[in-house]
C-alpha cells in the first residue's frame, strides 16, 4: 500500500501521490564527498543502499487539476514502483480531468507515466492535459544527452502538440508558479503553490536526501551541472524560509513533506509530523 497524502494549502488541495519506494546505492547522491563523511551522517544497509521515495504531486485549484511529475510508469522494480495511478484513483479524481502536467525535469523516474500503452501505441495518460517541460531540458535530453525514456514518453507528446516548452519563470494557473532551479538538469524546475497566504514548494530533485539541506555543497552524480546546484539550493532555501513554505521533496521517504529549520548559517530538514496512519 502506498502513502497518498492530502494537504490544504489555503483554498488549494495538494495530494502527494506515492509512486513507490525502492532501495538505491547511497553513494550516487554524494558524488563529491569522501565516503566516510557522508557515511557518518546516514545509515545504509549491508549493500550500501537506502530507501528512496518517489513522491509526486496533484494540485486541485478552483478551476484546474495539475499533475507534477508522473513516476516510473511501467518500470516496476519488482513491483516497488509504478503506483502513481493507484494513488491517483484513491483521490476520487479521474485522469481525464487533469488540465496540466508539469515536468520538473526529464529524468526517467519523473516522466514514465506521462504516457500509457494503447494497442501498441503510446498515448497521453492525461488525455485532455497540456504537458509542460523547460525548453532547456528538451534541448539537453533530445540533442545533447538523449535517453530512451524521453524518446518514448516525451517525443510523442511533442509530435502531437500536447507538450509545451517554457523558458524562465512563469505562472501556469493563478497561484501556480514554475521556478527555474538549474543544476540537477539544465531546465530543472520547482513548483510554487500559493493560496490565501499559504505556500507549498515542490522541490523536484533539488535535494535527494535530508542531509542535502544541511550540506548544500554535497551533490548527486546525476546532476548535469553540479556547479550550479549549491547556488540554486541557497536561493531556494532562502525563498522557502521567507515564505514559510511547506516543502515536498520527491525522493525523501514518503510522503516527503517537511519544512526547513534555520540552524546557525544553515538549515536542517524537519519532516512534517502527521498523525499515525491506521488501516
Ligand atoms: Zn532527477
Ligand atoms: Zn528523480
């Protein structure tokens, strides 16, 4: 059973859809750090792995239903992942009601339920939605470093005209802002949701582990531009503090919700306290 969460952000409802958790070698997340340093800050299993969550977003405003990233799709890792649509169904909403789909970046763990296979052809999962991707990620993942996931799940949407490219900061619906947060990928984007003075910030892969919040110089081996990552983190951490934003972090343990707490010159991750789950 995955761990769908529902949170009110002012008049907007945010669902966190749990695509699943699987264990992944921790060293990939600390590419520029001597092993002994990061190993002192977290526990791994005998194989050096840690559980990695896959928490994605569904935002319900007065007029729109917006999906943020879509997970692993048919890439199941022995049944551990690919559960996004199961959680979606638990919301009582239907995929055809989705008006927009935001892609924080074009990595395979964020785009593979953008499409569904119908009679041998890839069709959009969210049939009536406009899909968004930063133009910089489109360029990178089709021209510079193409991937089979982008070819399978984004190229058909571009061909059918359902994929829209954006540059820089934009507001795709009242109170739903796309913020460029480059480093992990060139077009990596975070999503700020504002309503009635309340804010939530969907970080994307700005941080993969809670220790990245207290060690913003420690970067993942998946970052295409790791030199940018610490600067982007500093800017977004300040914004989150200023807005007192609830943060959603895709790869922290489900549901990946928390706040930043200032400690000295830096921050630590404070997971959101939720009532115990029953049933
Ligand atoms: Zn990524
Ligand atoms: Zn990811």
